[in-house]
């Protein structure tokens, strides 16, 4: 027995240091921090969802607790409300326009900044990067004046176009490394086979950049769906309101019915959460590829 123990110890000592597992003393702290962040994120969502299954009287008597009794009348009332579906349709239309234009314009700009050599290319890329530092709230006044002058107030295009402009920096930053990582030999081979530069972009580069395109599309959709500041400035017609503005209007109308407001808020989160959950792996893969590129 002593010989076996000694033999195991000698083999363990003979192993290279790279193969030995090193315990990270900060790993438990990382797990605790991750659990804390998850709780901070999930608990408010659970409170809103469960609050929609309670009555306003129950919420007033017990602000924190499980529903007693459980009721689904608030959710059924929201689903039967024609305004809710109108808000959903408006948000979907704006999001589709935003995602489409962001992908088209962003991919073309990323192609030019990654595959075409011209003077000042890095300066142009740095200019787009600086766009990440300016939130939409900074440009509300000139944005409103510009949209009013071109006659796009109370229209989906008046909301979508500014969202595309503010989404382009992120789009270009994610797409450029993907397109830049494609070997130049592949483009030379395509040109020798008679493919134009535009044909190379459409037939080869875009399919190879599909993970990044999916990532950008998902991020653009979620950002457009949750946008509040730009629609608040552009939209005044009740028939054109997006879902976040609809939640605000609904809460103002049913101020005394807290449970119904929570149910409306919970239903407004479902499309974005479902879309984001289904595309989560695509987002991680696209961002990982962008970092490697």
C-alpha cells in the first residue's frame, strides 16, 4: 500500500505544471457575485409577473408575497384589449424597419471599412466608434427639429431612422472584424472567376458573416422594441404609439388598478424576452467571433 501511494505521488510530481489543476481562490466570490446579479435581474421580473396574477386589494394588503387568491383575469383582460395588439403591431413594424436598414447599411459600411483601402479609413471607423459615446437623449432637440422638418412626426419611419443611426456604431464594430478575417486569397479567387466586388460581398462575404449578422439583428430588434426616448419625442398620435409608450399610457389610465398595470407590463416583456432567449446562443457566438477577429 505504501508503494502504491508513493508511486502515485511520484507520478503526480512528474506531471507538467500546466496539467495540474490550480484552485482559484476568487472562484467562490465570482459565483456569489453571479448569483447576486441573477437575483437582482430575475426578482423584479418575477414580481411583475406574479403581481399580474394578484388583485389590487391583495397587493395593497401584502405588497410582497404569492397571490392569494390566484387570478388570471388581469392577463385575459390585457389579451382581450385591442390597444395592446395595436401597440404590439406598431412596435413590430418599427423593429422590422430598424433591423432591416441596420443590417443593410451597417453591412455595406463594414464592408467598405474592412475590405477597401482608402485614405482616412481608420479615421472614419474611429468616427463611428465615437457614436457609442452619445446616447439618444443628447440629441433629442436637434433630432426632433430634423424629423419635424422632413415631415416624419407620428410615423414609424420617424422612429426607425434615428434608431438605425444610433445602432450603426455597434453594428459596424461587430461586423468589421468578421469581414476583415476573411482571407484575401478568397477574394482574389472570386475575382479571377469573374466575380465583381459587389458579387463577392453578396455571395461570399455576407454568408460567411451570418453569425455576426444574426447577432446584430437580435440586438437591434431588442433595442428597438424597448426604445422609449425616441418614440416619446416623435409619436403623439395614440394610434401610432409603440408598446413602451402604450404601457405608460395604460398606467396613467388605470392608476388605481396596480395589478392590471403589472399584467400589462408583463405581457409587454414577453416578445422581447422570447426573441432574445431563442437567439441567445447566436448572440454569444457572434460576439465571440468579433472579439477573435
